[in-house]
């Protein structure tokens, strides 16, 4: 068994367009007045064909339409993509096919079409449960619209998740307690809860550098918010299976688990990344970011990828370490040694365990609740060691 089979095989398709650019977002997303969806359909199908020739016969576990705002895609385009994927790879009996959506009226009006196209799960970007902070985050919808959109989605899909951003400007611990409580009342089986981070190249980063974005929480308050998040989600039956993702057991995002478990995944679309194991070599793939150039190259019959790079044993082990310790299931010590060719530093593991940051069984290494709060620092210690 090749190592990637521990994680599975998925396909990520990137739709690069949004109605507007959110000030916190550093994803490869663009605003365009006009979009030729037929041209995008032809290009996506051509790329599916190209990648299918390189990975024939592989059992595909999941498909993820990300962006951008994929709910701006025409349902006919989504249907054509899913049909071509099914014709290209054998799929599991119950594949997870996720589409990211915003709660705008245009997108919501397409939900039934997406369901008929074959989408089985929607991940909705609600981001906040009060209108003032939605405006601060640059969102176009209101809380009332988000609730209505969620209800529509529940009528179309058995599985509906949504995202919230917390540790926002002027947000108190009690305010987050109330807001998360409302979210948990709304949630079905999955929530993604992210602390606000200021990413380079975003409008928020520019504003922050000029002394704006006042009222961001201190590190201590952010830590308290994280602890409260775990407490409330645990009590509601949605424990964290990954640092920022909570689900009822069995309702985890199967596609994202492929990333965190070190599986293979194909990336299609502008800026899309992938990991593919071919002839026992694991390759990192990345497409060019410009939507216009990506479309032009595919139309001309050329690969829109940047040059692929073969991952060394050290890089494969490092990726598995960084991803797997985000999961509650943790890192398989034997698998890490097999990938990297060396074991993790036992002394450093003991030191971090004595500090309450890690716990170890015969087979696995886990970040504790305290360790997940400072996971980047824990990972740095392990990597340096």
C-alpha cells in the first residue's frame, strides 16, 4: 500500500470569483464584471481529463468546490464537472461532494440546482452572528439572510456546515459565549470556528499597519475564547476533531481529512495546490494564479501548472507532522518514521509531554488541549529538534 492511501484521494476545484473581496481574505479570489461560465466549463473538463490520464483507476473519495465563491457557479457547470469526474475515476459508494457557499440571495436560489447536480454537502460562510461585525468583515449578508439561507440549505442537503470568525474587534468573552450559543442552536453536525488572523496582502493587513483595526483581543483573551469554544462545542456534542473544526462523530469533513491525514489530492483551477504520488514519488503541484492566464493556457491545450517539485523524505515527514498534530487522532509514530526516515526526537517529546503539551501512546502522538492552544509553538519545538 502506498502511503497516500492512509489518507485517501480527493479532488479540489477552485472557482476564483467573488461578488466582492473580503478585507480579511488572502485566498486567490477576484471580482469580475462578466464571467464566461461556458469557457470555464470547457477548461475544467479539459483539466479533469488531463489529470485523469495521470491517475487512472484511483478510487476517488471526495470532491470539494472551493474559492472564491463557488455558489456563484451555474448549476449546469457544477453538474457537468461532477458528471465528468464520475466518468473519469471510480468513486466510493457514498462520495462527499462539498460546495462552498455564501448566504446571498443569488447563491441560495441555486441550491436546489446544486443538489440535483450531485452536490451532497454545503459549507456556508456565515462568519458572524451580528450585523455590525458582518459589516466590519466586509460581508454582504445580514444575520437574518444567513439564517434564511441556512434553512434553505437544510431543505436541500443532509449535510450543511458553516464558518464563523471570532476574536474580532471589540468582541468580549461574554459576547462570544452568546454568539457561539446561537450558532450551536443552528448547527446540524459541523462547525468551522476560526480566530481572526491578519494575513499579509489583505486590506486588513494594510489597515493594521497604519494603526487601524483597534480593539483586537489580547493573547490572553484569545486563549480564553479558544477554551470557551472547546467547552461549549463539547457540551453540544460537536467536539473538535481538528484545531478549528468541530463535528458530531461521523460527520467530519471527509475531504479536509484527506489533507490532514496526508492523502493525495488533485488541485484544479487558478492557484490550486495538489499532492500526487506517481511511481512512488510524491509531487507538489500548483497552478498559476491568474484566472485569465489559467483559462488561456488550458484553452491552448497547455498545462497551467507551475513546475512540479518532488518532495524529499524530510519534506514528506514534515508535512505529515504539521498536518496530523492538528487532528485529535494525532500522528502515527511509525508512519512518521517511515515517511521521514527518522524518528521524532524522544527527548523533546518527553519535555513537551512533561509540560502538558503532548501525550503519547504506543502508536500515536497527540497534542493535548493545552498544546492545541499553542500548537504552532509546539510544532516549532518538534521541527527544530
